């Protein structure tokens, strides 16, 4: 009985608070022709941080202002605190640790049909065909490079199987001016931007044509030409860098944003939290793209955090956020397209959390069947495959056929096998390049290291690869 009375009072307190807030915070149009640029900086910043939107709504924050006339007769009820005014209440009520899950935006059902009433960015025939063919190319590339690693021809590889829609659809929604700071499972973004199969092969084999000069492990791609920062293994280090890049774009007045990709495991790193707070406070045009595939290597999300994934963390830092079906190419494309537009036009950070599943092993160094049920993997591989779902939609529009499929897969396979042969035969970078490109003038300690290495190779030639020019 006492518990029921307490719960009843708590509900009444929450209702009172909601009514008070709804009465105090009212939409107020800007006077005359006032624009955000003309408004005082402090006032504009305050309105931006205090503006709120309902789910699925995109409201320009400059339309909001603070109206405290409702309590002007009793100013003791309001605390004018840095960051915004706070209402005092007499009831003690803790904020709930609500377990309600935030909804997930979707356009295509499991059979590749448009869900009735869906709101999405239109995709025409040419773009749809390019998106699908690039997803297939990524699939074929993953399969062949994975086999090459198993044959001992390259040292390491990881695939994007099950996450092709995230790669290609998100990349399709960006422009070449947008700066990408990836993790290590976004080669499809680079493929979409024009990185050739030969360039991928050169990097994986670490030959002289590799832009990293053989000094990075396979799959650590990078391209200055394509605005794609070089992949770095440590988790989440690219996220603060993306905020810095976005701040630079803002200062230069560029019509572009930065986009950074990371997994659910990355949200458990301090860099993630520092980056979101920095981005929100500085109002920079960055899109945070969280690829939540349920597993940080062998650690499930249930053992990483109790909160509702990454999307609610964006809200906590004052960042507009959305959860999207990562296996739905149209939903990913639409969400990132809208996120990019808001990030640039409103100069604000946006968080996109894509729910997906890593069907393949974490890498060639991993056996995921040791920690995941095989039937779970098989279910996602067959029933929820993003490539098959998107193909059904493209075929349903009359834009693809079995003949097109066979021709594309054969063409990509031949091109990639040829690229591997070329990359494998190409000369390796000379040993001296291990010590260059760090300092303008090589310091004495590095010169000493190079000398010792050459002496060691000379003494034990059988322990070092013979195809590396000394």
C-alpha cells in the first residue's frame, strides 16, 4: 500500500514537472528579419542547446526562445544557471533509468519491399544500380582476399560480410569533399569513392605502390586524394580527430562535414565521450556513425553497457541522434543524407547508430564460433542479409537481372585476381623507407637503428625476406 501511494505521488510529481516545463518553454518566432547570424552569439548558442525535437522531427533550433513570464511573479522558482534556466520543484524525483528501447528507422522489409508510409530519400535507377554493384564488388573482394590470407599470401585480413549496406549506402550519401575518418571495417566507403581493386591489392601486399610503403598491416588503407584518413588499429582514436577536422571545416567556411565510423566497442572508450562532448560544445559539422553489430570482438554489447546502445548517449551529450536498420540500404542512405544536410546547414554534430550484425569472424585471427551460436550467425547470413534484401528491391523495379548479376561477379573476380597477381609480383619498398617520412631530417637515433638493422640482416639473411631491397 505504501509503495502504491509513493508511486502515485511520484507520477503526479512527474506530471507536474512536465506541465510546468511545457508552460515555461514555448516556441517563439524570431522578431522581424532576425536570423541566427544577426542574433547575439550567447543567445543563439543557448537556444541551440535548449531546443528539443520529437522523434522523427527536424526542427531548426533558432525558432526557439526562452519565455519565463509564467513564473516572473515568483522568480525564486527559476535558477538562472550557466547553460540554461532550471525550474525548482518541491517534490524529490530521480530521473528514471528507463529501459524502453529507442525505435529503429527502416524503409525496406525483410523481403525488399517498401514499408507502407515510409519516408525516405528517393534513389533513381543509376544510383541504385551503382550502389548494388558496389556492394557486390565489396563482397567478392572480401571473399578473395580472405582466401588469399588463408593461403598465406597476405598476413592479415578482415571482412565486412553482413555490413555491406552500412559501407556503401552511407558512402553514397556523402560528397567527395566530406572528410572520412574510418575504423577498419569501412573499405566499401573507399571503394565507393574510387579506390581501385589494384590499390586495395597493393596495400594488402605492401608493395612499392602501396601508399603506406608497406609500413602498415593489411586493410589499413588511406588516400589523400579521396579524403580518406589512413586506418589506425587502436579503437576510437579517430573519433576526436574527426571533431577536429570538422572544426577546421567550420573555421574555413567549407560546405562539407567530417564523418567518422566506429563500432559499438568504440563507444566504451574515453575518446568517444570526449569527442561527443567537444563536438556538441563547439557546434561542429560532424556525423558520428556507430556500427553496432552486437559484438566488440568476443564481448557482446550486454557486457559492455547497460544503456540503450549508442543513440541514447548522443542525446545525453546534447546531440541530435537516430537509430537506423543497418541492413537496410535505403534507410542508411536516407538517414546519412539527412544527417549530412543537418550537420552542414545547422553546423551541428549528428549521431547515427546502425543496428547490424558481423556475419564473418572479427578478423582472420579470430574464430567467432567459439563465442557465438552458429545458428545465430546463419540466421543473420541468410534471413537478414543486406545485399539480398537490397537486390530484391532493385530487381522489383526492373533495374537488375540474373544475367547482370553473373556478368558483374565474373568481371570483378577476374579483375581482382589480376590485381593480386600484379601486386604479388611487384617489388617491395626498400628497407631504408622504414625510417623516412617521420622527421624532415632523420635524427641520429633512427640512423643508428637503420645501421644496426642492416648489420643484423647481413649476419642472418635467412631470417629476413629476400625480396626487400636492402
